[in-house]
């Protein structure tokens, strides 16, 4: 059993899920997450200050982050993309 798990790990497979391990470590993913974190921060501060328009602005920034991440992935900056330097690990 241990040798089977070792063989799977040597191939880069998750022994539990039996599929390649990918962590989404790419320029597109990091950019999307950074933008969405800023949107979350704006929303949280606005919520604490009882400013509903600020909450909606923060939600809009989160949606923009999702869109930017998708566009960057399509442009080749995602995991395994032609402009990325890594394979997601």
C-alpha cells in the first residue's frame, strides 16, 4: 500500500483523489484573489460604517476580480498557459 502511494506521489497525483494536484499558483489566480480581497475589505469597512453604497461597491470590485482572473486565464496567464512559467505547483 505504501509503495502504491509513493508511486502516485512520484507521478504528481493526489493519493486520495487520484487526479493531478494543482494549486492554481498562477499570475491570473493571484491577481484575481488580490482584487477580490480588496473588494472584501471595502465591503467589510463599508458595512461597519453603515454605508450600503460602499458595500455594493465592494461587491462590484469582487465581481471585477472574477472577470479579470478569467480574462487573464484566457490570455495565457493561468496554470499551464502559454505565458505562464509554471505548471500550477
